[in-house]
C-alpha cells in the first residue's frame, strides 16, 4: 500500500469511527463487573475475556480491555468478524475491544471494515 492509499484508508477509518463509535463505557462496565462478576458473566458473556476463533480457525485467548457503545450497524460488522459484542446491554450495542493503546481507527478489524467498504 502506498502513502496515498494509507492516508485515504486512515481518513476513512477516522470518519467511520466518528460516525459509528458512540462513547467509551469502560469505567461503567468495569464497575458492573466488580460489583457482581458472576451475574455480569451470566448476562453478558460476550463482553468478558475468553477464547475466540482466529483467522486460521484456531482458538486463542483474548482479553477485553475497553468497552465502547457502537451503532447497530457497526455491531453487526464487528460480530461478522468475530469481535466480542453484546447487542442489548441496557438497549445499547457494546463492543468489547480486545486491543488498546492506539486510536480505534488503527485497529485491524476497523481497517478491514473500511477496506471492504471501499
């Protein structure tokens, strides 16, 4: 990918995130988990750490670092790519982000969604 294509991909990723990612709910959800882990795990198992199938069809353990309210459209796209999502957390779609430390538009899953839209 050349510099121009990368720049366009990043800008489209920024726009997608601005439009489809609503708010970070990590502090709130962490509080729910601390108060009643078992109850939370029973109600929202997709949002907790656990195993997922990777691109090679193998199981791998992933940790959930952040929780973001996202639009139903993005929730569907994330689910299609094996991401940790709950579609009815008190009426919100929540994405359990399994990476951290970089802008969301740089996440591999977001980049793949943007690339498929182009």
